């Protein structure tokens, strides 16, 4: 009988969490499928992008809402450091309310939209906003749903490139899991320079197949300890991360909030920022989880905070995820953005178990429809160009 994260598939079905459990577990296989898909489309994507990334005047806006916005935040600095163009992450929820702060009519602009379903009203409205605000704007849609409005409405548009994720990444469960990691890795791969900047092994980027092999190890090794960590139930969880891992901490905290329907309060911050007030949230019912950076300077700051929290002896536990951490894998010193999907595997499992401990239904924790898988109730207002 199939076992997923210390429970049988039948148990997860009875708990209303089989889709989510499967979608967390399927990620290594999807990353391998994604590698093949990206290889098949690389020439087409390169032709679409042309030389725009080498243009210092080119603007690249990475956008989405909720988890999809966090994808852009994780990868933005890594991509920006690789090219002369100007790359920034701006959520659709900010673009729509304050377009004049982010858009300039005369600047060549590429809007990169991350979307699981491609049916969120903000995603569709952001594209129309760019069409109105920035003549000649171009669009790269990284989406999991070939039948979503985002992909369908632009299928014949020469100014748009639809980069579709493997079909199974369009999660059936409420929370984004495999959709998140596939879109993140697709963006990093799509915008990675064709050649490494130097010959050092540390600067060579990982292949998706290599990451998938590591993900298999993580899912196997971490299943039992993560289940044990979640078993007692917790009132509060704090995720911390530096640099690109700050947005990973946001995504990890959101997974807890979503899958526990807000019953477990979760927050995120940076290692240095946590002392500036948010540390007040720590009590004896709080789990603190730090995503460890591969950057030596960042790790020194992170270690100082860990030592401090452990001396305080206030939190229920202070754990680390990453190289040399409590939940660890032996990886080269690859950039944090590339390793983020591996570390997220721990947080996704933890949120799933917390939901089960609370006797919720992880595939749909909000049975009353207060929060929905595809956002509802959004009115899009006209903007002035």
C-alpha cells in the first residue's frame, strides 16, 4: 500500500488531504519533466526574448498574487544579477492599485506573470493594464494551466510567450505546492545565462535533474522527523530567511496559515529584522524555523540570532533547514534561489501535517468558502493612463 509522509494513501483520502500529499510528493518527477519541456522550448523562448535582457533600459517585472508573487520575489535578485536589464518583483495587487509607481510608457517592458490557474482576475487585469500603460509591452506567462484565461487569451499574440508547466503541476489541492516549485525553477532556468560567469564549480548552476535527485532524498529522509515535529500541534510558527529566502519564509508561513485555516498563526521575517519588534511574538508555544543561506556572511548573522533564541529558552524549538541544518542535504554552494524549492519541501510537509492534526481537510481547509483556491470577489476598476 502506498505510503505518503507516514500515512497511507487511504488515510490521506479519509482525512481529505490526498491531493495535497500527492502534489507535494510528485515534485521531483515534475522537475524532471519540466527539464525536458524547457529543453524542448529553449530555442523558441530565446528567440522571443532576443537581446532584451542585455539592454540596460529594458524593464522586467515579475508579477503574481499570493504565492505566485513570492515566486517572483525569490528569483528577482538572482535574475537581476545575471543581466544588464532592470528586474524587479511587483505583485499584481500592487500594480493594479498604484500603476504609475511601477510603469513608464516609454520604457521597454516585459511582464512575467506567474499563475497556477491563470484565471485570477488580478492576473488578467495586470496584462490589460500593461497593454494600456506601456505601448509595445511584451508578456511571458509562466503558468500551469493551458486552459486558463491567461494562456488562452494570448495564444495567438506575437507579443506573448506562454511557458506551460507540466500539466500535473496545476494543483487540485487548495494550497500551491508543485505549481510553486515548478514555476520558480522554470523562471530561474529560463533567465539563466547560457554560460556560467566563471569556471568555478560554485558558480555553475544546478541542473533540474540534480535538484530532483536531491528532492527525492529530502522527501525520504525528512518524512518521519517532520511528521513528529508537527504531531503535538503548535499555536505559532515563525519562518526566517535572508536574501531570496526571505520570500521563501513568506511562502512557508502562508502554507501554515492556509492549510490550518488560520488556526495556527504564522509569520515570517529576516534574521536581522526579527529583533526589531517581531521577536515579541515568540512564546513557549512557538516553533522558529530558519532557512539557512549558503552565503557565508548571511550565515554569520543567522547563527547569531539562532544562538540568541536558544539562550532565551522561550520558543518551543528553534530549528534550521539547509546545508548543515537540522533538516539538511549535501548540496554545493548553489545560489539560495535555486535551493529554495528543496528547503520548501520541509515546510510544505509540516503545514500538511498541522492541518491533519487539527482534523481539517488539507485539500480544502475552508469548507465555508471564506477563502478560495482561485480568488473571488475582486472588482477591477478602470485606471487612467
